[in-house]
């Protein structure tokens, strides 16, 4: 029985934003456990084995370099990793479907199914398979069906749900000191034994009272629910920001007053140009699709409105820029400060900057982009997506810079779309001197000193405040 022996080898299928940091921290905290992260993308594996990691997260480089080659390994040999492991994390991409049934809402589980079938085909001993990817409720049922169909007398598969609750930019800290770790299992003796086995791994550094065990379906739904509730708070305060701009209220003051109520709390009440990242939009749409599949149209409509509000906030902000620049930005030069969806990460997935810059390109503006962590190739890939702009439009209208002052030189306006700390400390007198006049700044992240900027001479617009 696999649920009782101590864990000595862990494999993670998928070396992305979840699998890489999660299993690197497990290796760091469990020196007696061999952790191998595998991926079919040999280029990504080579990056993990280099001095230039494929993702940026504060503290991640130190963790990886402390363990790599000792008990942490990155490999493109997927089958070897599966064969040797006791526990296997499945941490592959689950994008929103682009075609077919559920297109635009449902999660595409092709990678999850492919990984599960590979485990079933390759394994020659019993395994605990851990669903780490964010998936719709009851995905483990289909994974279990595949594994059970391939089980043999001497090979048994147990499946667990262990959702991640990482925030990019603080992922390593979130892994080191999590609010909770959820482990869902079937409520069978074998399932509970497998559950204890994974709990023992986390117990190397996490207090037992923070390791929460529950049913498989509750664990899966908890991940979607948590992200939906967090996104809901952002859309709620962004809806209030529009009211604040119309009435003269200050959204920061309103959010602060509401956050002092202990029933509400202050987290995720910061208004902005909109939320981004790989999870919030995808998980809410997943919840919408699930609700519709369960014949709950009112529930589906409720959650869909969270996404609708987010899209509205992005378009509303872009329209504000156009309106204040005398109702046209054709041939004008606009500096975009920040392209990542949030600070302290190079991740651009669902970044509000993509939607805002898309609107600028369609208005035939010349856009000058600076972000301290997003590389040029990623910006180009995002902005030449067929839904955004053509390669010819990108080449004509977009210039990527590697210095904020350079990006702001001879522009008509600066638009702050990511809350990088360095944007708070720039020499704005120097910036002002290089810009066309009148010089506009649009703060989409509520991070700049408005009074100081106005004293310099800037025309300042801030989301959630009346001009």
C-alpha cells in the first residue's frame, strides 16, 4: 500500500509558474526528498538549469541555486521522472478553450489528460498523482477514470487535489508561509492514506493546523471560489471608482474607510486599471461555465459580471486618456510605464496593459513601452496576437525602451499601468522637461504623488478621483 511509506522521490510534470516555484521550495524545505521537475519544453528546462531562470520571482533564484544539483533537478526526460517518483504533481497549463464546446469559458484540459495518460502508460509501480493545476470541479474524476482503467494488480493509483494559492510577486513567501494548504482526497482508506502521505511532506515546514484535509471535490471548488471572491473585490472597488470620479469622492479614501470594517478587511480593495494574471479571469469563466452546465443561469450571470466589470475598467481608462488628450491620440506619442500584470513579476498573461495598448494602436498612437522585467520578445508576442494587432501595426506604432526616461522623451502623455516601485521614485522634473507640453500623466495604479506632479506642471488624471 503506497499511502504508508515515507516519500523519497517527487516528480512534477510542468516547469511553469506553479510547478517550478512550488517544487523548488519543497526541495529547499525537504533536503532528504529528491525533487525532479520535468517538462517537454527542453528550452525551458535549459533555462531552469542556467543562471537566467525562465521566470522572475523575488527569492526564487536563491532557493533554486541552494538546491539545484543536490536534491532538485530539472529534466526533459519526463518518463524517467514518472518511473522513479512516489508522488507526482501534475502542474500543466489549463488555458480557456478557444474553440468547440465551451469556447471562451471552459478550461481546456487537454494537457491534464495527456499528462495523466502518460503517467498511466509509463508507471511500473504504484503512484500518488496530485492535481496541482487549476481545474474545474470534478476534473479529478476524469483523471481517476484514466488511471483506474490502466491499474493492474501490482499497480495502484491514488489521486489528490492540492490547489495552489500563490500570488505572483510573492510566490516564494506564499510557499514558505502559506495561509493554508488544502489536500483533497476520496474519502476511502486508500485516499486518506495518500492524503496523509502528502501532508507529511508539507509538515516539514508548515504547522499541521494549516494543512487542511477535505474531500476531492471541495478542494477543487475551493480554488475557483477563492479566486472568484478575490476578483470580485477588485471589480467591486473598480465599480466604485467610476462613481468616485463622477461625484468627487476619492476611491482610496472610500476603500480605506470600508477596509477598517473587520467584516470586510482592507486586502484587494485597491482600485486600478483592472486585474490580470493567468488565474482570475480564467477561473471565473470556469465558474460561469460550470454554473451554466449545472443549469444555474442566475449564478452564471452573477460571476460573469465580475469579468464584464474588469473589461469595462480597462476600456474606460483608455477612453479617459483619449478624451483628455483633446479627443484624439492619432500620431501622438504615449509612454506606457509597465507591461506586466502586476509588480515583481515578468508575467504578462491577461495584463491590463495589453488591452489598453491595443486601444492606443487602433487609435494610431505611437506607443513607447518600458517595463523593468518583461522582455522585448514577450511584449511583441502579446501585441501581435491576432486579436490585438498585426505585426505591421506593431512595427509602425510600438517602440520598446529599456529606460523610463528614454521612454518618456518627447511624449505627450505617460500612462502608468503597472505599480513598479521605481515609478514612484523617478525624477519627474527631469521627465517633465523632456515631454511635450501640456504634459499629461495618467495613474492607473494609484501610486504617484499627485500634488507633487501638479506642482511640477503636469496635468494629472488618477483612476477613482475627479480631475
